[in-house]
């Protein structure tokens, strides 16, 4: 789905990533974690093409559909209702709806076979794209994210940044992408909305990459953890709790290996010293 190969990304003289590798497969549900400043949000921007690698590559299918939620969307403004903004996700369906309305208007004065055929084609495509249910889908997701029926009619501009972010999340979910890249998706959600989002993502059939400090949310949604650390991407085959246990085990093994190595070095040093003394005495 997405292949990150030998990725290096430098900011000034600092290499945020240094020949890092990671393959995201269809259906993967992954938490991208790491200390502040390790480049988690930057990696998402690299994947969507907002930044370019210093070297290495990020490759994906040309027709891959990506849904990307980032904190920059807080500044999105519109005088349209939040229902209308959310329904902008249905690009093709909206275009077809407008074309159908235009053809119906034309048929009032020109009832020709050509117009009837064009209308039939547009309506067939609209139905195939489930166009008659898009408003219901938008209502359903907005309700899940905490908006009442009345609130859905209000203009986006009348809501605070956090609530606007919920609308942008709804729009991204309605796009039904192949992969969701979610940067701190729970930042502006209350508990009921977080619970709803957890259920939605658990049932989501595409791939997911989540950057979040909410370990409980990660535990309930992800099945794989990738840690950004020292310029590399380290993969753990489990959720956040599994990652903590596995990392502690790896560090213990590495610590023991280091101790054994140091012990061996000291033994060799003592042996060399004894040999030197023995040869000197001879």
C-alpha cells in the first residue's frame, strides 16, 4: 500500500529521519508513537507529499485514496452549514446531483430523447454511488461526533475551532479513503464521541495510522505500533500495551548483551594482563 524505503529527512543540519523503513499494508491499524520532536506529524506530511524527503522514497499506488486529519484544519472556515461542509466529501455525487437538477429543469421545455437518455445515465451513476443515502450518512457521522440535528444546520463559522475539527473529521470519514492518517484525532472530542470514533475505526476496513498521546484510545483501536526513535521506525506487532512490554523486554535483552560483552572484554583484558606479566617474568 505505502512503502517507505531508506527515508532520510533533514531539517537544517539535523536528520529527523535517517534511512528509515516502514511498509504499511492494507488493513493495518497502526499507532505511530515517539517522544516529542521525533517527527511523527512530519512523517504524515511526508506521506501526503507536503514535504519531500532529503533522500530515499515513499511509494504508493497512484489511485490510493488518503484521508488526512491534521491540526492545520482548525483554521478551515466556511459560511455553509456543517452538514453541507461534511457532504463536500461526496465530490462525484454532488456533481451528478447538480447535473441531474439541470437536466430536469431543461426537460420542462425540451422533452427530447437525448435529454432523457442523458438524465437516465446520470441517475444510474448517482444510484450506483449510493447518492440517495449520502445525506443520511453525513447526518449519522455528525451525530456520532456530537452534533444535534439543529446544530447540523448551523454555519461552520459559528463553531469554535475544536468543533470545526470534528466537522473536518466527519468529512474525512465520509470520503471512505483507503487509508486514514489521523494526527491527534481525540484532541477535541468528549468521551461519548471518542467511544463512537473507537467503534467506527475498529470496523473500518481500510488502513489506519494514528498519532496520539491517548494510550487508552490506541490500545482499543490499533493492532500494530511503530516507534519513531533516533531517526528510525521500529515496528512492534501489537497495541500500545504490547509495545511497552516488548520494548522493556528488548531493552533488558540488549542490557544483558551489553553486560556480557563488557564482562567478556574484562576477562580478555585480565587474560592479556596475565600473559604480559608471565612473559615479563620469563
